[in-house]
């Protein structure tokens, strides 16, 4: 993270197929080391996934430049191999899940609100 630059916080949504939930959890308990490194190399950090019982998946990460991070992951063969292996876990999106997830706009941030408070 570059000091003084705003960090981009990115939240996204995907849908895991209900019949694949247990295996999806298992796969994410031990993500391939090369995939973990690809994510880190792309500039993403503080990356988390949250999975609801019905398969709703919410992801969150921070990055200095999301467009650059997405491009780096798109071009990284380590990412392509992981995404190909994981593609069947998701309800179809029309492409790679990591590049076609629904991004959710941030509408509230506690620190931003507190920083505006004149008291």
C-alpha cells in the first residue's frame, strides 16, 4: 500500500451452486500456494470470502489500483488454472468468475463519516 494514496475497497458477489458448497469450503481451506501468491502479487490484500448457507458468496479485498489488480490476475497463468478448476462451482456468469462477479458499491464507511464530524 502506498502511503498517502486512497485504498480501494472492493466488495463483490457470486453464487455458489448449492450442491457444491461443502467442496467449495474445503477447497478454500487450502488454496493452492501459487494462487495465494498470484493474489498477493496482483496488489490485493485484506482479502476475505463470506459464504451463506444458500450459496451467496460475498468477497472483499483492498488494493491500491483495482483495474491494475484485475489485469494482473487476468494475465497470470496461475490464476487461469485456479479459475478453470473452480468455474463449475458457480452459477454461470458468462466468463471467469474472478473477472465477472457483481461488484457492490460502497455506500457507508465509518471512518469516512467520523472524519467529516467537526466535533
